[in-house]
């Protein structure tokens, strides 16, 4: 690991971490807090995906919908209006909207073929954004003078790696440059995440094999054809299964770094608090 002990962590001039875990457990909250200190560069993987790797897909999709409206079509064809996405660290809705949900088009769904294509676009984009981490570490220090760096990863990072392979190219690249920090939720946190998702279901990225399995199971269990599927019902049903699928993958990834609890993250109010939480995690590992 980049830091072998709590002492290594406390004395280093350049702290570099990558936080991972399910969305909603505090990754972005923690990143925002550290960035506000003026000493930490916040590298958001989802923001990088939306602006660098999927920006054109997102904009073209919005334009395609606008072209269906005669009034907007005329304005677009004469370059009289501009369509773009207003992505920010705290507003990643354009990415989620582009990913979409499979099912009945009349209820906002997309065909499974298009859904799979967009899932693959996202997979490639997320891997590319993660592989950019080293470049942004150097950029943050050389260009902006930030001494410390936090990579705020997406919840689907665990879908694209093999934690049991010591030569996994993505994990190897990330572990060589950052301390991997798993934010682990309790059973109570899991139930809270499920309840929140049920109120406002959002598109997610899935491992292809997992998506194929749950889609076939959902159709069979409910005796449905693709166009009969309520998109929100499907992703609500899938969410708890996705949490269960990801938990052991996160846990295996944690062997590459350290583990902190969501409650510990919630207690962080200052950069000193954060230093203490990471130092404690390193001591537990030792």
C-alpha cells in the first residue's frame, strides 16, 4: 500500500486517497469537505465521465429529442440555439438520464439493445476516467499546487475489476497511486439506501453478466415481454440485488487498502478528523 502505517500517513507531505463504496454512504460529502479546506484536489470520476468521455453522447441524445419538436428543430438546424448538459460535482443527472432504464417506451423506457449499448459506453468511460487518476494527481500538484488528492469514485467501480487478481490492471494502477478506502455501510445503512432508492429510483451501471441474469429473471418471474416492463419497477427490484452483488466485491477490493465505516465518515467535520479516521483504519489493518 501507499502508506504502510498510521505514522506513514500522518507524516507524508502528499496524501492521496481513492474512496469507494455504494452511492449514498458519504464519498462525495467527504470529498466536498476536503476540497473546501483548500488543500485537497477533488477528482470526481462521475464528473469526468460526464464531461470528458460521455459528454458528446449526452448532448447528442438531448438534441435527438429536441429534433422531434418542430420549433426546436428549426432553431437547431439554423444554429440559433445551443444544447448542452450542465453537469457539476453535485448534479450528475445528465449522465443518469442518458443511461436510462429498460422497458416500456411509453413509460420512459428504452430498448434493452440500446440500454446494453449505453451500459458498455459507461463501462469504458468509467475505466478510462479511473485510469486518468495518475494524470490528475500530477496535474493537481503541478498546475494548481494542491498537496493532497482525493478520488471520488462511482458506485460501479467494483463491477469492472477482479480484486482476487494481484495483477488486475485497473486496481494495480489505482493502488500504486492512492490509498484505496472502502466506506462500508451497516445493514441499517443498506435498508436506508433501499428505502431512498425506492422513493426516487435512478439509473445505474451493472456488470453485463449480472444485468443479463436479473433481466431474464425479472421477465420470467413476472411473465412479461420487454415492452411490458415498467422501467422504474425493474430498477427498484434490481437495486437490492445489486447491493447484494456488490458487497463481496467491495469487501475483496478492501484487501487492496483500508476500510472505514459510514458512521466514521459521518463523524468527519474537519481535515484533522479525516486524518484521524484514516490513521485508525491503517492501525486496524496493521
